[in-house]
C-alpha cells in the first residue's frame, strides 16, 4: 500500500512540474546611439598646446562610428525540466577619432573611462 502512495506522489509531482506555466522573463533592451548627445568637435573648439604632462577631461571628438552591439545571454532554469535562454545585457562597441593635443613629441599614455583604463599606450601622432 505504501508503494502505491509513493508512486502516486511521484507521478503527481512530475505532472505538476510539467504543467506549471513558465514565467514571463523580459529580455534586456538594447540602447541606441543618440547622435545629438555624443560630444563633437566644432571649428571654434581649441586644441590644447601641451608642454609637460597633462590630464585632459574632454578631448575633441572628430569622428565616431562603427557602432555595434553584442547580446550577453544566460541560460536560466524556469521549471523543473525546462531552461530558457534570456538576454541579460549588451556589450557596446564604438570607434572614435580624438584630437588630443598639439605640441612637439606629444604622446598619449592611456585612455580612461569611469576610472578604468581601456586603452594603454604610449601612442604618438603626426
């Protein structure tokens, strides 16, 4: 008699797990590049003449483009026997051209975004 009760419990547990509705998980939304809010150089913007070491807060952006994104996905368990792939975020890629400074032998050591070094030099231009 106990084996019949255990079998009925196991069958009802599996049927309940299979009939359970899957939760509606919303994917992350992709941000678009807004050209109006992107900093751009104008003809009246000065290009600094550097003598020594300097930290620039906002160099002139001459060109930007090649904007692309890549989805970051994660496999999430939504039921006892079910898994679903969802988008948890995006990686953004952007190329840009900067007018940093004028001067003899000027080199760029690094570019920092939000206190993280993203490009390490030294680079020198013409």
